[in-house]
């Protein structure tokens, strides 16, 4: 009876030992190792979204490129267009002879670079350019003469040189009277008095010339 109980008590431990021992997979083969534990999948990390595109900067860049190309195209077209230079007319009116007193009138000096000079028997227009180096002389009424500020050339009231380096008198513009009786001036045609040569200041033909008789 006791032996039976001992065998009964020993049976569970023997069973446990048999369960713990590896079971051979076959005759003459070692037992297979235990299965490795499975790894958990890596956790997903959300990436930060890209910053929004600066559309205003892109528009400015494209607008600059478009403006540059437009300017280049306009310059290309301008190259083939004729160029015109706008210059004031060389022929103009300066009023009636009765509008001027005897002597030198300087009111047209700034606009046309001329002086209207009236004597007892004629009226003529002096082109305000020194014959030395082309400066514009000043009319000095107190001294009754023209004086060049560049190198000191002096001219009398009829623009005849008498001092300084000026080689000859100042030129006179072509003048005539239009149908209304106003003085017409053409500064594109000048009458001169070269040194040692005949003077052109007395030229008058077909109603026009270096002076208008009074």
C-alpha cells in the first residue's frame, strides 16, 4: 500500500521532468532550439509638413523677368524706328519796328540768342556770339558796349569789336518784313565782316538782307 502511494507521489514529478526534457526530432538528430521571440513592429513617427511656398516672392521674380524682357524688346523696336531731333525754328518774328527804341534791345537774348539793334536809318539783329571763342557777351548799357565775360573782348553798340582778342565784329542775322509788317529773323543765315575782307553788313536785296531800312 505504501509503495503504491510512493509511486503515485513520484508520478507528477516524473511527468514534469519528461515534459521539460527536449523531444528528439528523430533518431540520431539533436533537438531543435526553442523559437525566438517575435519583435514588435517599429512605431510610426509622423514627419512635420513642409512650410507653405511664398507665392508673393515668386510673383515678384516673374514680374521682374517679364519687365526686363519687355524693356529689351522695346529697345529692339526703337532701334529700327527713325529718330527725329526737335529743334526750335531758326525763323521767327520779333515784332514791329515801331516796338523798338533807338539802341540795343536784349529781350530776345535768352530765347533766341539775339539782340535787336536800332539806329537812325536801319534796324538789324545781332547774333549774340563772340567771334573769339563763341561765348555770349553781356550788354552794358552804362558803358554803351558789349563785353565778353570769357576773355574780355569788347564791342560797341553796333557789335563792332574794338578791344580784346575778338578778330572781327559779331555776325548779323538775315531780316525782312512779313506782309503784316513784322520783323522776320532767320538765324540760319548770318552776315559777317571778316577781317581784311569786304563787309556783308550792307547787303540788302529783294526786301531782305543784313538790315531793314527805316
